[in-house]
C-alpha cells in the first residue's frame, strides 16, 4: 500500500490515510483512501470547494456542516425506511492538503459487487433493489424531501458483510458509494428520472427480465399532474423530462 507520508497533518484521523484497495479506478485520484491500521474502513473525501461547485445552484445546501447533516439523515433513512443499509459516518474536517472537506468513512463490505454478480443468483435481489429505488423516487417526488442522487447504478451496491464480521452475520445488500450527492424538491426528482430509467433498462437487459413492479411505480409517477408552483418554463422542462423517461422505458 502506498503511504502518503507527510500529508496527514490536518486530517481528523490519528491513523494515516493510505491508497484504497477496493477500486483500481480510484488509485491516485485523491478521493478514496483507507486507514493504515484499520482495514475495515474505506475513507472518501470531498472538498468543500468541489461540493460548492456541485451545489452551485441550490444555495441552501451550500453550508458544509448543514450539508453533512442532511446527507447523514438521507443515508440513515435509506437503511431505516428503504431497507438498504449505508454503513457510513460523515465527518467534517481538513483534507490532507488542509482544505475544508467532508469525509465519508464507510465500512468496507466484503462480498460481491452487484455489477459483477452472477445474474441467475442475483436476479431477485436486483429486482427488489430497483423496485425500492422506484418507490424512493416516487416518495421523494411526493414529499419534496432531500434525497440521495446517483444511487441508481448496480456498481454502487455490494452484497456481503462488513470486513471482519463473523460468518454468522447474514449477508445483505449495502450501498457503498457514499458520495455526498443530495438534492431536494420535486423538480429535482424529475431531473433524475431519465437516468434512473436508463439504469433500470440496462439492468433488466443484464438480468434478462423486465422489472414490472418498478416500472409500474414509475409509470404511475409520470402520470401524476405536475404540482403547483412551477413556472411556465419549469413545466415545459418537466414535460420534456417525462417524455424522455417514457421514451427510455418504451
Ligand atoms: N465501502 C466499500 N466497501 C467495499 N467496496 C467498496 C466500498 N467503497 C467503494 N467500493 C468499491 O469501489 C468501487 C468504486 O467506488 P464508488 O462507486 O463509490 O466510486 P465513485 O467515485 O463514487 O464512482 P462513480 O463515479 O462510479 O460514482 C465500488 O464500485 C466498489 O466496488
Ligand atoms: Mg459515486
């Protein structure tokens, strides 16, 4: 493991951050780390600066601490209400270059990434996951509450158990991609629907079945009248997003 000596000064950890072992794609990208003496965690760091760029247009989420609290609640809810645990703690602190950042410290899950899981064995779990995601989007559309964006790809889920857990602990599906991507408002739900639909279709192809229940939930959502309060331009954008989503699912 390449150690990053001399660059740990300001971080909230006593342990040294070292290169991650879970994703070759991330090696050297200054985003995913592990702790030198605790192999049970994956540490993700996102600078305030990057987060501000991401949230440029939704000003109320701009405050870093508030954003971390909102994300923490959204991750908790994903497990408590929607049944897919997100084993993460969020810590606000300095990154190795002394920039303000949010750390997402996630349990390392050992098992099989759903992206690489054998279809015959994992079809039902994948179907249940996409039905849950459809329900998640429909609920957030109705409530306007903050929701996790970018949780619709199979590669973000690992089936297994936390590093070091005993064999008696049941294996389950965990969300391991703990990027701080949370938005709120019905308009944003419309915005993510085409991408969700694309993923759904791709996963259906991978598994060779149609996820009818997930489709029904989305279809019902697309038929709902657009809530009050959008401008003419907003309604036109929503109509285009609905049409795009329908086209993807056709
Ligand atoms: N806590 C974890 N336990 C096990 N594996 C993990 C964990 N975190 C990340 N991984 C692995 O690393 C891969 C990349 O991580 P992740 O998808 O979170 O990265 P990302 O930067 O958010 O990528 P993307 O751009 O795809 O969103 C995951 O697909 C998973 O295989
Ligand atoms: Mg991600």
